[in-house]
């Protein structure tokens, strides 16, 4: 009686297999994979053809041993916020055609930025992009001594990592110019309680307060969680006060959309309550929403962040700080008060 043999899975192609198929050395294959200097076009073509035919995939562990994992970690505090989605899309577009892969790690309300960033460093990613990280600047500086980093949405001037921001004070000026120009005097700023003094919401809030005082008006800042229930409850509370606002400048678009929801439930239109957001997410431009908002240029931020990070990975050490100029997108959610 013969015993059936269990079929073994096919052997995974190795770098040696690629080298034999291409008729080159393993060192040449490694140079092509690493996009190293000194590879002729003909050799590159032979190696890339052999890689495609064999279906060869370099092992991440082996790459790390050679000094690169060809992975970039992206830390984000949440999933589902469309501005962050725009940033990720811009980053992915900039990486297209490169050997790098993007690894996205969200906090999901459970993991702190410190835990995520330290975990990415431990996994030996080649570089890290952090979105609005609440990790102290000094701690990021320490991590960035060993792993190239770019931090988005932080108005600071660190030495060991790069920053990419929008000019949030200028964005708040655009909002206030618009609302004051329409004749509003009772303008409330509805925002989140920011985790750090360098966060974008701090700059938007402070410029709002400055502009209201400069106009001889009383600033009103209301804080609410970044949830539907929190923003709706805050709006209902404001509109039920003895001196309700005629305009609300929301800290970001998701919050502004929930302000619109609360206003719609009360049957209020733009002339009863004007609403301005911040970020210019895709839904803001939908004709049934038509939210006036500040364009944060999220995809451009993602592209620039990747460009800066690749420069650091390739050896740049001096700090770079990129600041985007925002633009106001005026739509139907704002009007002159009655």
C-alpha cells in the first residue's frame, strides 16, 4: 500500500533565482531593488523582467537588515475624518511608482500618538508622517534623531523633523472678513479643546478672538467634542441662549455639518444662522450641503509631506517648515443676517 505524499507549497523565489534568470550577480539585483547608483538601463531592464516573470518579492526582514524596509508609517488619531483621508490620498499619489509602501496606523481613540510612533520606530519603518500628533514636541525630536519624520498641523519650529501646516491664522481671517462683511456681529466660534498649544485649532480660535475684539464685539468660544451628538448639543444650547449667534464659525467641517443639522431641525436657514467650516472636505461642496469653508488643501499637504520625508530619508538633515496659504470657498450656508 503506497502512502500519499502531502503536496508541498511552491518555493518562494529568491534573489539568487532572480540573479540567475537575469544573468547578473545578487549584488546587481540588490542595487536594482534599492534603486542604487551605478545600475545601467540594460541591467535594470533584465533584472526587472526577471522579477516580474518569477514573481519575486523581497522579504521585509531582509530589507531591514540591508538598512531599508521601504515602508513609511503614517500615524493618524482617527479614521473617517475626510481631511485625513485627503492627506492620505495625496501621500499615496506622491508615492506612486516608488518602491515605498504606506502603512497607516490609526489611534481609534485607544492608542496615544506616543504609543503609535514608538511602535512604528520599533518596526523599523524608513520614515514617519504624523497627522496632528498630540505627542510633545520634545519627545518627537528624540524619536526623529533616529527615524526621519514629518509632522502635519503643528505650528512649531523643531530642529530634528519637518512640519507642514496651513496658515490657520490667515484662514480665520478669511472667515471673519466674510462674516463681518455680511453684517454679522454675534459670531460664535465652536471648536474642540486642542491637545497642544501648537495645534491648528488654537491659532484659529486666537485669531477669531483678536478679530472680534478689534471690531468692538464680544467673542464667544464654545467647546464641544468632535462627535455628532456633541456639536448638535452645543448648537442647540447656543441657539437657545438669551443672545443667540447669527453666525457660527466651526473649527472643522465635520463639526460645521452637525451645526447645519441642528439648524435644519429648527427650520433655520442661512439668514437665520450662517455657518462656516474649515477644511473643504468633498461633502462641503455637495449642492444639498453647500457649506462655506476654508480650503485646507489636504491632498497637497499629503504630497508635500511625502516629498519632504523622502528628502530626509535620502540624507537631508536641516529642518524644513512648509506653510500653505488657504482659500475661502463661499457657498450657500452663509448670508447676511435678518
